[in-house]
C-alpha cells in the first residue's frame, strides 16, 4: 500500500485546472449575453440532453455513495444495488409523467409548484423546510464525508483544510450559475466514471492476485461469486427464530421482497421527481431534451453499482480471507465504511490520482448542486416573494450568489467540529434518517397534486405533517408496541435490547396512511378545485427515440434482476 506520489498530485491538479478553466470559459461566454435570474438559476434552454443527464448523475453520486454504499456492499452485497437499479425505473416514470406536468405549468422551483397547486402557506412551509434540510443535512454531510474520505486517503491529516478547499472549489463552480454547473458536470461525471472503474478494476485484480489467479479481473469477479454467493442475491428471506445478528442487520437494511412494495419506490420517486436539487437540471429545457437527459441518467445509473458497490464486496472477500485487516480497522476500530478507501490505497501510481479526482468530482458536483438549489429556493421563493418583491434581475442574481457563499460558510461552521454528530452514526445513515422522515408526506403531496384534481391545500398540509408524525411513530415507537408478537413486519432485536422495523417498511406504512388521510380530507372538500392542473393525454406521449431508451433501460434492469435474484 503506497501513499500519493508526485504523479498522483499532478493528475489531480490537472483535473482541477481543467474543470475550473472550462467553467470560467463558459461563465465568460455567458457573461457577454445579458441573462436574467431564470437563466442563472436554471440555465433556461441552454443545457443539452447529455449535459442534463451527466449533471443529474454527478449531483447524485457523492461521498455518501462512494463511501456509504461501498460499505453497504461489504455488509449485504449486491442487494444494495436495488437503490440504483430501481432508480433507473423511477427516472423513466419522472421523464414520462412528472416532467410534462412541471414544464406545461412553467414550474421553476418545487415551492412554486406547491403554491400554484395548493396555496402560499404550503409553499412557504416547504421552502423553509427544504432550506433547513439542504443546509443542515445534505450540505454538511456531503462536506463532512468528503473531507473525511480524502483526509483518510492522505494519511488522516488536514481534515479541516481539505474541507475548506472542497467548499471553495464548489463555490467557484456554483457562482457561475446552473449553466456552468451543468456543463462542468459533464467533465465531473466522466472523471467519476473513469476513476471509479479504475478502482473496481483494482479491487477485482487484488482478489484474483490474493487467491493466486494472477492479475485477472474476470477471474477476480468469478472468485467473488464462488467465495461469497450470499453477497450476490437481491432479496433476503425474513429472518426466523435463531437468526444471527448479521442476518437480522442485513434484513433491516434491505428487507427482502417487502421493500419492493414500500419504501424503495418512495425513496426514488421522491428524490428524482419532487426534489429541487435534482429536477432543477431539467426544468429549464424543452420536454424532449429534458426527457432524453433524464433517461440518459437512468442508463448511467445502472453502471453505478459497478463503481460504488463491487469494491465493497471485493473488500469483504479479501477481509474475510485475511487481507485488509489494518485497512478495514485503522487504530483497531473496524468500520465497513472503510471498504472503498481500503481498496484505493492499493491503486498504482497515477491511477490513485485519477481515483482521488473521481472522488473529488463526486463531492464537488454534489456540493455545487445543493448550493445552487439552496440559492434558487431562497432567492425566488422567499427573498423575491416576501423580502423584496420589486428586486431587479441583477439584484436577484447578486442575492443568489451571496446565498451560495453564506450557506457554504454556515455548513463549514457546523461541520468543523461535527456539531450535528454526522460522524457518530455514519453519513449515509444520517442522510437517510433525516430525509426519510419527511419523504412519505412530500411524495404523497406531489403525487396527488399532479394527478388528482380534488386534492386540496388543507389535505396537502395535513398529509405533510401526517407523513412526518407516522414516520417517527413507526421508526421509534411502534417496535416497542409490537414487542415479541409475530406481526406482518415483525420487529427484530437490534443488538441494543430493543426492536426495529426495517426503515423502508416504515416509509411504506407512513405513505399508505398519509394517502388515506389526504384522500378522505379532499373528498370532504369541494368537488371542483380551481387550482387543479389541467392534464391531457398528449402531454404524456413519447417519441420513438424516447420509447427506445425506455425499452433499453427496462431490458437491462430485467436482465440484472434475473441474473442476481
């Protein structure tokens, strides 16, 4: 295992110069044309389909995927790929049914959707909530995990300096607006994929070499299948009496076939279809361009488990067979989330620099995307509506840039000494825990708002709070009520003397009851809702090229599930 060399640092610096230089060139080119706030925040009409698709993936894949999902791959194996492969189908649903509704109604932000469809109160509540969520949960966790991962690769030093440099790099990209973010993300996702594949190649050749099979990637993969077949199943059986703690923990993380009727769809459809951070990339384009970009992202999504999950499984096999003992437990403290960095340490000179650039690209792209969404929501949905309704376009852009800097500084402050306790429970868990409580209510509010005309503003607000309260109840209190009784979703010992219901099941239950509450309240309201969106079948028609991409994606997902079921 070797440290970074001069060549590694050179490759990383070249990557930094190319991304920054390209971003500055786009910014100067755009600056020569008078732009308004919508162009700054949405790059209205200027992002191509491939830029939209690349930007979606670059913003989505960050340190929590590289580190957290690789750690999950170490623990449960290929089953964690369900998040990525179901996401590909979710992106098809968003492209065909969600985006046409947004574009036809000229929606630029998610709070604007809620105001146009429901009322100003709902919009303001969610605008404030999203700002807190993006700053306190997403921005801080990405910054913390990213700085920690790179610091560990560099020998565990300079955590705070790395954190500041990541924030500065992201601010440089973000201040140029969505167009700069979108086109630099094309470079970022290219580096991300190339560096990620290099890490996967190294992981598989390490396995083949450890077992005396030479440096053969295919032999390494076949050895994974042979040595740990339990890590190559998409669905786990529900643990019965006498199950080991490891079997229980796996089921709690990926709860068998039940998750396909519950939380996995809510997680993905809410994230990809009702999230400013993601949908913002497509809201400034025409329908065909937006659809093609989203479907392109769906195809790229199928590749992500190879990059972020396989290294985790390889680390598990090596650790199980006596290797990576020190790397997986530095200082004597074992952590499955060390799997990815453990593999990175064995990359050859040059490749290590490329992988460092890939990890940085994932972190910076996500930071930039989050900061831009924070800026967009605050500027258009709060500042321009409640603070300065007559603000000029130039003033709105200035406020947006100031918001970017302020949010990043605040996140550095929160992350400096881990004030939020991100490191205590793991960054991936931290994000899932605090966004998952609100997802059932938000998704129900958007779903019914789009496709059922009778949904009322009162039902929307009630649904938001119902979803949150029920999520808390099912996660924190229901397990104690169930006790040792055998129910549909039996709670299992979590090793701390208590009981847990799988998180994805809790989300499904919360969503089900939230939908019931919203439907009943809406049925008690007026039969004619003047704020309902007008839909027609022509909105959802797809071109032959779009249909082709959909068919390709579905065939690939089906083939993957057939292979690993």
